[in-house]
C-alpha cells in the first residue's frame, strides 16, 4: 500500500510516497481503509524535528494523525466494530502514520462516523476537537457569561472551541485573520477582530480566560488582558512554558496553563454526537502531499485542510 514517510527532518520536500506492506490488525485492533486525513501543525513540527525530545529522533517516520475511513477488518476479540462500518479517529499523535491507504488502530482510537459528516469533515475533528474538549474539561472551566478570548479562532481548534464555548454560555471574542471573519461569526463568536487590522489590546477589555492558538500571544503579553483571577492557556508549550507556568502558578491568582493533548475514546464519541459545524478550508488529493503541506503551513486556512485518499 502507499504511505507518506520521511527519512530526514526538514520541509515538505523530505516527504516521500513509499510502497509498504499493508499492516495487519492484531486481536484487539481494526484495519481501516483510509478515505480522508487532515493536516495538523503538529505534522510539520514533528517533520521539522522540533519535537525530538518527546517523539524520539529515530528515522524514518510517518506523517498524518487524524483519519476517517471504512473498517476493512477486525481482530478476533473486537466486538464494537464490524467490517464495512464508517469510522474516524487518530493514530498515536507522536508516531503519525495516518497518511496512508490503510491504518491499524485500537478500538479506543476510533468512533463511528456520524452520517451527517463527510469523511473529510470527520477526519478534520479528532486532534482539534479532542484538544478543545480537553481545554474546557481540564484547563478553562467556563461558567455562563464568562468572557473568553480565543486568539486564532478560525483555525482547527478555534473552530471547535468557539462552538463549544458558546454552548456553555460563554461570551466569545474571536481574533482571526481576514479570511476567518465570517466563519467566526457563523460559529457564534460575539465579537470578531481581524488581527491584521486591530490589536486585541486596543479593546481595553479584560477576559476571564484567554486561549492562544496562534503562538503569537505569549503569557507576558496576555496578562494585561486577564481579570485578576483569569486563566491563560498556551496551546503549543515547550519546556520553557511548562516550567514557567508551574512557577508562575505558585505565586499568582492568575493561572498560566499549558495544553498537552491526551486523546481518549470519550472525546471521539462526544465529537461524533456534538453536531458541530465543520468547515473544510482546503482539500487535496493524497498525491499532492508536498504542495498541500507547503501551502497549509503558510496559514490562512479557515477550519481544516484535508487530504482525500481514493
Ligand atoms: N499541545 C498539544 O498537545 C497540542 C495539540 C493540538 C494542537 N496543538 C497546537 O495548537 C496550536 C493551534 O492548533 P490549530 O490546529 O488550531 O492550528 P491552526 O489551524 O493553524 O490555527 C491557528 C490559527 O492562528 C491564527 N493566527 C496566526 N497568527 C495570528 C496572530 N498574530 N493573531 C491571532 N491569530 C493568529 C491563524 O490564522 P491565519 O491562518 O488566518 O493567520 C490560524 O487560524 C498549534 O500550534 C498546534 O500545533 C498543540
């Protein structure tokens, strides 16, 4: 079968379409025929070698985390899924391997694809949807009327986080690029700001929580935007942010939290049942993997970019 892999760290040019043996499902696993795979910033951070500390440095490595497809076979002890069922899910975030014709996953890594979502829409959800759910489960406790700032609200996590926060009764201020203004409103944001034209600091407002998804609003810059007991979340922390947040929280009522995604089956089930508006901002055939990664990493995609695998 065909699979996208890389044998050296670098830009999209290091990616190669290779022929590998079709994987075989173990007794507790499923073989899935992949129909769609989404692109995540984690893909290119791993490929650039920025995450060797947690992902290891042994090459070759595979790419792609989220997928949707059809169950092609099940192991002897699998009871929850049958061949032919449509599913979506994610492989090990640090190992990748979804950008292929087939993947083997455990039952905990998939959920049934809702009929209302296309394969592309379902493949868009696992990483960003699980991240948004984890943020509101563990890092930001929203109460009705809470003021939430989402910086980078028109990307993948922002798309889900905006809709979930509105359902929990929060008031959402969404900071987006020019292409994302209409989508942020469509997802329910109360105030929408174009970061290329206006700084969020110019609003002169304070927020109960600030979720930075852009990597452009570090804690020091977000602090003046927080209420005295406000919470800030860094979505892409390195060692500095993890250590810094730990020390900060010992001495301040304002909390500095970091997202370290731990996927779980319950998140996939919740996403399947959430009836989310999933916007696909760009679609690419698998064969265009180098162009897709080069274009999408430049930004400006509203919602998610997705590969179709035929
Ligand atoms: N820690 C974890 O476990 C974990 C898990 C999942 C994801 N992540 C990380 O979380 C981050 C967000 O993920 P994502 O999938 O939502 O990424 P994404 O789809 O690329 O969204 C990021 C958004 O930030 C916006 N942005 C860029 N510059 C900005 C600025 N100066 N001000 C405001 N917004 C700006 C972008 O808008 P434009 O494109 O229009 O510029 C884009 O919509 C990524 O860094 C990802 O790697 C971490």
